[in-house]
C-alpha cells in the first residue's frame, strides 16, 4: 500500500492485509491563527485561544485542540493516504493525545492495518482496524488513533461460495 | 453536577464522583453549509461535500463528518457542560459513531462520570473518565465518546496525609 492513492485504483476489503503500512504524502504546518480559529469554533478554552492565557495553564502556552489534531489527521489521510473504495467511512476511533501540538509544528501521518474483520452477516463489506500515528517535525508521536473503518468487498459473491 | 457551569465555581478531582451526570445547556442545529465547510477543511469526501454525490454512497445523502460531530460535542461541553478546574484537558477519547448526522439535525450532549482514578505518582491531579452521549432531535444517540480527562485536585496536600 503506497501513500499515493487517488489515481491508483481504490482499495477494497480484500486488498487490505494486517501488517500493511502507509505514509500519507502530505504534511501540514499549523500556525497560531488557525489554532485559535478552530478553538473559537469548537474548543474555546484559554490555552487554545491565547498564548498569554495559556502560560498560566498546564500547557505553558498556546496549543492546538486535540480535536483539531484529529481533524487535520483525517485531512492528511483523505488527501494522501490509502484511498478506500466507497470512501473512508469511520465506525469509531480510539484517540490518545501524547504531546501538545504548538504553533509552527508540522504534522505527518502514517498507519498500519492491525485487524481485518469480515462481516458475519453481510458478504458485501468488512471492517478494517488501522492504527494511525500523527507525528511532529521532531518525529515525536503527538496522537495515536485506532480507527475502525467500514470497507466494501470487491467481490461480494465470492464470500458466499 | 448541573449543566450550568461557568459561574458556579470550577470542579476539582474531589468534586467528581462515579455516577454523577450532566446535561449540557446548549444545543446545536447543523445546516448543509456548515457540514460542507467543515468537510472542505478537514474531511473532503463526496458524502460530506455534496448531497447529490452522497446519494450514490452508503449514506444516501449529505452527512456530517464524524470529526465534525466530535468537535461540536466538545463545544457544547465547553459552553454549557461541567466546568473543570484547569480547563477540560483530554488525554484521549474512544469515539463510536452510531448514526449519521444530517442537515437540520439538532445535537444535544449529556454525560456521566464512569471512573475516577487518582494519580499514583502525583498528588495534585487525577484522571476522570466520562461517557458522553450526543443525541439528535429524535433522541437517537449519534455518537458516544468515552473521554479521559486530566483534572487537578483541590487540595493536593490532603492526599499525602
């Protein structure tokens, strides 16, 4: 599985194997303005809105909302990660935030297929679990996201045979 | 624990007990334009960007990104949920998306403290696990989020006695 994706044909359930890895082709550098803009809309807390106010908090400065990191991770996957047939349809995700994301940080995303679960009741789809790491420019993992995805089968009838 | 929050004094680790519930005071109604705007920025897939394109997908129309639902849930908690001392600082979250969120849906948020974990090494903080449900106007749960929060202790020295 390469990081390219869009033009290479979309991936079906049968194409995804445990242990396959990808690296998204794009990266994203956050600035203070976008950290504050996201926070104003979705997570209006002092440490996400204002560097001075953030000084007095556990973060010691301005940091991005964890939900902002999660949303940007999704964009990097959609733009340059593996292209699933039927789209990237999430059933759920287990997020851990390990390290603060600060203005000027450059985020990159890589992942690995950790589980492949055929549907017990439907021959036309399955579930894929991916472990997705978001790193900063120093290589430190800022977020892990274990994501459950719904993926269609290429050949639904084959599973009935 | 009421849903009010901002003016009632902030909550410390000692104030939060397993079984306590809250209902956020505000609700939020999504329209198609904001669903598309979020998607353009963070989750640019056909079923989040365009109603016609969404028709041909598993969703059968325009639906909000799960990350949009998660981010809006955070805002409803910050605006009118329990006010934690030190802010609402997430260590991680386990999200499940149960039902699509569509234009015109009105989201509301309620939660319950399900675990309270004193720190083994620090007397000044603890971890609280909250199970947060996001419902639509019909009362159907669209998202659950089991959230791990870092919460400061009111009286750090008391724990050392």
